[in-house]
């Protein structure tokens, strides 16, 4: 070394980098992906592969040929967006629809704003909501189509356990949230609905396929959550405040009228709530940076989710709730941290 | 239960490789370069001229005001020049150059190793000796100690905290000093405590990664009513003045307030040792202990050096220099101080100063900055900031040159600890920009 390196302090770095954070999120999403592939067969894998490849490709093409810069896909953020989009889609989504979702997510929600770190809304959620509004039929069709990738051919539990297996039937209709939404609207009560459909909390926890890929198993999401906490990628504040708010909100309604409202555990375990609380609401770029902001944001998502679930048109409202609170994030980031106290504290 | 400060902080690997290396006396160099800018405040004014013979401990420069400190010859010999000479940063500062000849000490300096326990000087005499001996804060800031021991009108100190945290990775100079000269440090602390008036309690704060020092200090203070040891959790920047007061007393220094407003005065353990030597041994501040360290196990030392020794001499004695005078090729960077707050050395011929606590050698792989990416707003810098600032925001405001907003977001509270830059996953030069913006805004203020 002929010349000395001269750069100001600090002279060491924690070795933390963006790519490693993204890799941790990918690892945390793996249990959810694997469980959905286990239950829904290769059709689930197809959705995941198309979604990830689509997001990476769209970002690469935009950066390379529209922005004319060095490609940014190696930071793995597009892979994360692709995975999150995939776990938000029904297993039966046709490949072209997934691809449109990728273009909406990366092309519109992420790159238009300047790419990583600049987007206002969670890209994967924009992709999902774009598809939900554009293709309502396909997006709420939870049955598995009869292609080569159909569950009949590839359903591993069925192959392993035989047709009489204890696990749920792969072909099914509406989600539990959809069932109660429609049932209650048609004048049925919770009692008759649960007699009719036999909602099993065990199934919700361990695995079923009525819903998007990632909604298959609450436990898989919780395993991912534990991993993210362990790796210190996220703080528990946002997910916990969302889940707590939903629990309190639904408990109040349930206590007021159990015949017309589902119980808190039902609300916590169904739909995309856990998935949204753990993987989407905690997205760094689109969530607040200070604890008070995080708390308001989490409570806001919880309240919005419940309002949409109970009184809205859609059976599920987590995506809309998160996107709505994403819009408030810049405002929540204006909350100034409290400095060391003006007067001397005698603690 | 170990205590710690309440906001932010990071946990870098402590890398205290040289913890078991006893302090060695560094050989007297052939020539020393004694800068007149050894301290914060006004540079000292030389009282010797070219050709003057000097002895070790002789006054060679007088303070230029209250916030300033005198400077003494660290070797004996002849003054070969009084001239602007580039320091370790390459900046020219007025320097007294002395060619060494033997080791002749001034009369009256007690060089025997016996510890003088009995305190005979009055508090006024102690204070006078401290200011005459050129003692400055040896934790790194080099603020004249007598100024710090003079709290402003109306502020009554209740505690004297001796800072033995040494939270910077690699550095072990304070640790070795505590192990080898624990009694002297306590005596120095006691001398300072007495100058602060009656009713002041003494506390020694030491991080938990130095159990032997905690044990020894506990033993030494076991019979004392005025002194106690507070073990602290390992966490950076615990040795920061404001963080240490928070950790030890649970009191927080407000924005722009002096630390003494909380009733606490903080002094480094090395400073306490210097006070002991000045008062009890009549020896001015001419030497100090520093750590030379690197990931190479053959280059890990603790030296007691004479102020003004060229950095090159120390590195070459430690085995980090080539025969032709260049730095050993495995290393790319030399840091004066700790890895978190130390300054990069750009001139190896520059001298070490009174407050130099370490010379660290880093390989390119260890220290080279990575290409900065995009801020992903992960808020890790905000979580790490011990002053509860928003480094990501200050960075953006600094880039945009929005001075007023920078001040609104308390940019002047920044203690430049480097936690933000250390944690940033995007490797953004957060602190660099904040520092630049702050200096620019300070300059503007001075103009007005």
C-alpha cells in the first residue's frame, strides 16, 4: 500500500447491508411458500416462480432500458416484492395475470417513484389491489383449476395420505371471511354458519387452501415472524399493534352481539391479516420510522381492516388498510423524537 | 445489575486484543515534535527559541488565556526549531522541535515508582498544579482540565465520575492503566474531588468487558465512603460524557446544556493518573499510554510514549513499517484514536499528542467504505443514535443545504459518535454529511 486510506470516522462498519436484510425476508417467507406448495401442489409453485421472475425482469428492464442505469436487481428487493405478491394471489391465478400484477407492482408502484426506498406504497400490495379491482372473478376464485398443475394431480397430502386423508379437500369455494360476510348479509347468524361450515381453528393455524397462497397457514407466517424478530430485521411494534387492535375491535363487537359477529380468534387467524401484519405492514420504506408513528400506523391498519371486514363491500380489508396507512406514513414521519429533556431529570 | 445509557447505542465487537499486554516504556525518540495545539482552546505560546537547551518537564510554552494549557518538554536536548510543522492530519501547526540528548529531568520531579499516598496540598494548590502541569482531558477531546474543574457560577457539582468505560473497540490503554496504576488513579480522582468542594461523591464507571479492572477498583475503594465503582453494560458510546452521566446517574444532559448542569463532572481515568503525577510527583503531562493494535497478533502493544514522538517511530517499533520507511503493505489505514471516533492519519511523520489514546492499523478489507446505496428508511440509524436524532433526515437536509431545518432538528446535539454510519445497511455517509453541514453552519454563525 503506497498511499494511506484517509476517510473520516467511523472506520468500521457493522457489515449490515440491504441485500442481507432482503435475504432474511426471503428466508422468512419460505415457510409460507412451502406450506402452500405442499397443499396446492405445483400450481402454487408456478404462481411463485412467475411472480418472482416477473418482478425481477420488470425491474431489470426498466432500470436498464428506461432509466439507462446499472441494474439494481442484485439487491434482491424485487425478489421480495415478487414473493409477497405471490403469497397474496390465489393458487389458481393464470400466469398472465400474475405478470400484470408484477408490472403494476414494480413498474407503477416502485420504479415510477424512483425505485428502492422512494416508493410511497407497498409495491406488492399495489400489484395485488390492481389485480383485485381489474380481475375480481379470478382474484376471488379460490378453487384450483384443472390444468396439469391442478391439485388433483399434484396434491402431496392426497398422494401421501390417500383420498381418505384427514387433510382438507383441495377444491373449495369461498374463504371463511367470505362465507360469513355473505351469510350474515343474507340474514344467517354465526351459529348457523359455523354449524354449516365447521370452521376449524386448527386448520387455519396449520393449513388449508381457502385463500391466497400465504394465507394457507397462520403458523407458517408466525414462524417467519419469529425469524425476522430473531434476525432483528423488524421490530414487533407494528405487527403487534395491528393484531392487538383487531383483537380488541372484534372482541367488542363479538361481546355486543355474538350471533352477528365472529370471535377475535376467527378474525386473527383468517384472511391475510397475519401475512399483512408481518410481511407487508412492516415494509421499511412505506412504514413510519419512529415508535409513536409505528403505533399510530399499526392501530390505524387494525381499525381500517375491521371496518372493511365488518361494514365494507369486500370480505377482506388488510390490503386496503395497509395502503391507506402507507399514504399517511410521510405525515407520521413528521413526528419529532423527544430529545433529552430540557430540565434535568432525576431518575 | 450493570447500568447503561437509555437511548440508542451499538454493540461493535470489542477487539481488545492488547488487553493482556503490559504497558511498555517507549524508547526516547531522537527528535520530538511538540505541537502548540495539544488542547481545545487557544494554542499555547512558545517561551523557548531555537538553540535553547531544555530538560524533561521544562515549560516550553505558556497558555494563551484561561481556556488553554501550558506545554512542557517531553525530552531533554536542544530546541532545533520553533516552526509550523505538519501534524498527523497534514495541517501545519506551530511546533517546538527538540533534538534529544540523554534524559536530563528538571529538578524537583519525583521519578521514583513509590506511590505517595498522603495528600498534603490544599485544594487551591491542587488546582494550581493541574493548570500549571498542562493537564487536558485524555479521553480524546483534550479540553483543559482546570477549566472543567471550574463549574460556572451557580452550578454545584455533586459527583465526580471517573470515566473507565473505554467503550471504543481495540483500545486498552485505560484498562492497562487501571490494572497497573489503580491506586494512583484513585489518588488523582481524590485530589480532583477535593478541589470541587465538600460533599462531592466519586464514582468510577467501568464497562463489564473489563472484569479485572472492576474487581481491582472495587477492592481499592472498599474502605472508602466517598468512592464507589459502577459496572456498566458493554455498549458504545458509553464513554461519551452525556451517555456516561445517563448510565451512572440516570440524569440526562439537555440540549446545549453543560454536563455539569446535571451535577456531574466527568474525567477520564488517564486524566486522573496525570493529576496524581502532577500533584504528588510534581511531574507535568509529558507522557501518556496508548494502544497500538491491529488484527495482526504481532502488532498489539500498550506503550507509554513521550508527547511529540513521531507516529512513524512508534509504528516501526511495533513492527508495522517496512525497512524503506513505508507502511507495511497489509495495512491501508492508520487511525489516531479509536475506530469509531479516531481521526485518519495522513502524515506518518506527524507526532502523537497528549490525548492520543491509540494508533490502530486497518487492512483495506476491514476499513474501506462500500459504495453507498439507497436509503430504504429502515430507521436503524435512528435507533442507534444516542442523542435521539434522525440521522437519515439530517443527511437529506444536509445534502439539500437546508440549514435552518438542520438546526430545528438539533444538528448541534450530534456528538459525532458514528453509530449512524456504522449501522447503515445502505452504507450512506450519514455522519460525513452531517459534520460538513454543521461546520458550514458554524462558520456562517461566526460571520454574523
